[in-house]
């Protein structure tokens, strides 16, 4: 067969929805050559409104498959990515819709093209218009852009483009030791919060009882979580490559716990401290680490059956963040820095971890506007340091204007805790058996 240019719509609104859509970009290479991809779009549910917002995108492929074969392959891809079909228009982990197939017009019930509802759906037309705005839609006597322009304003208002998310550029690493940089005042800007408490609780459920266990906390920063582990009786060592962050951690070493943590300056991208550990944790640090190499290194450092637990943010968090409305490039920066839930799970599995599982957390945050604005202006999130000065200042000004009459700013925060267990080739050490890393 001749190769045909086809357009596929992708959508998801479950789990790490943005991660699923970006995984969908790669998955489509199995059915054709991907030649273009749109940005991600955050969209209002369509057809059934009482469900979470969707993340949508469109992809152009060149394929030699027939329409029926392509539709069958797309259904197989959905199944392989965990799609379970339920009610029509209901929530789903992933959805691949054949929108256009060359200039073909077919009313075959099993493989209708163009998609029969394309002209009514802003969530499909908006991303499609980004990569194929001038393409004529067979039977419509109009281009994709024409169809989008003809939709009611209310329908188009339910679609928001997340700029720069089609092709992610790797963000530069922050230097936490630079004078006045991201490490300055970090301990005060990021104290242990109620949200952190919920993340810690999820991590402890994965770790089990840490009392008397030897734990390595990788990328410990100012030691927020390291101290909490020590307070629960863990014999814990915190590592970080930043001298500034470790100095803050050490200044808080006297903690009301079983024993104080030990801190060691180590770049986990190069190596880990010598010895073996019952558990290794990484709280909000994986974005600075070479994930595949780290997983392999951690598995080698764990005792048989030891647990590796990573707390981070899913891609969905960044796409749905309130800050994404005010700082247009922020979501793309963070999607490039942080692994998706799907990639993190896959890397643990590839490294040979067993029983890989994920806990997802969602919390509603409420802040007085002036308090939150003050923290933003001090760049309490590392991502703010990566924004251009103009974008940052304009975003803060827009926040100040929008929040002027609010008593509180209500927003959602999402986190995931992904854990895996090192293969059991022998028994765990008993609590009485110590390694050379045991302390006096």
C-alpha cells in the first residue's frame, strides 16, 4: 500500500493523564512514522461532564495500514496501555481516535473517517489545528481551522493549550550553591507542610516499619524528610551534592527523634555511600537524577527485599497547576525535568525491582493570597528560577490582580509515591545485625 498521512487524537483523564498522552506519542510509532505532534491541551469533559478534566493532543503519522487495520491497531495500543472500556464518554487512561485518514471519506460503522464527531469537538479540533490547520476535512468543505473557528465560544473556552509541551527541551540544572540562588533561604521557604506529611505517610506505608532499619535518603536537601525518618527510629543517612542545602540540614540535626541523621555530601549521579541499606528514599529529588542509572545503583545498594521509594509529582500535576495559567512556559519546563509516573514505574521495572506500585495523592491547598504571593516572589519552587525574568514578573503581576479580592487561593496539588522491592535472594538482616555504616 501507499503510505497515507493520518491524524490521531489522544486523550486521557485518569492517573497521570499528561504522562499517558506523552507516552501515546511514542506508542504511535508502532503503527506508523510520527511526523508531527501538538502541544498538550487541558480540556473540559465532553459528553459526560461529571468527571476529571482531560489532557488531549493530536499526532500526525505516515502509515501503510488500511483504515480497519489502523483502527484495530489503535485499540490494541489502548489495551496495552491499560484502557478498560466502560460507559460512553466516560473516564479513560488513554484514548486513540482516528480523526482523518488522507482524503478518505468512509461511513463504515467500525472505521468511520473523518471521525463522525470531529466538527463538534473543540478538544479534538484545537490540537489538530495546531499541526494541520490548513488540511481540508473530507465532506465538510472546510479546513480544520475553519471548523474550529465555527464552534461556539463556550465550546472553545473549555480548551487550554499548554505551550511548549509537544517537544520538551531539557531544562538546565539549578546550582543550589550559587550566591542568592535556589538554595538561599530554602529551609524557610519550604518547611515541612501538611502536604509533605501526607507524602511521608504514603512513603511509610510502602517502606513499612523503619525503626532500627538502615535508610539512605537520596537528594535530601535541607533534611525535611530525613529528620522525619530519624524521628521514627530509622538509622538514616541523608545525601545531597549541594553544600548549601546540607549546611541547612546539619543546622537542624538536633531533632526530637530516636537519633539524629548523618549527612554526607554525595552526588547520587556519580555514586552512593558505601554499604548496604534496608531502604532508599528520594523525596522531590528525582528530577535532578539520571533515573535509569540511579535505579540500577540503588538496587545494588539494597539488601534483598529492600525497598526503594520515590516521592515526586506526576505530569498531570504540572498541566493542571494554577501556576501554569500565569507562567506559560512553566509546565513545559517541569514536564522536561520530572519523569512521568509511567516512566518512573518502567525504570524501576527495567532495573529489576519487584512489586512496583504507585500511591497517588491529591490535596486541596488553601492559602491567603498575600502569603502565597510573597512565597512566589521569593521563588519558593525551583521552577521559578528557570523562568525568564519578564515572564516571571508578568505572572506575579497577573496573580496580584486576579487575587486582589480573594480571601484565600484554593488550588489542588498532586503527588505520587512509587516504590519497588529489590529481589529476594536471601533474608533481610535482623535488626541486631549491623553493617559498617552503623553508628555509635
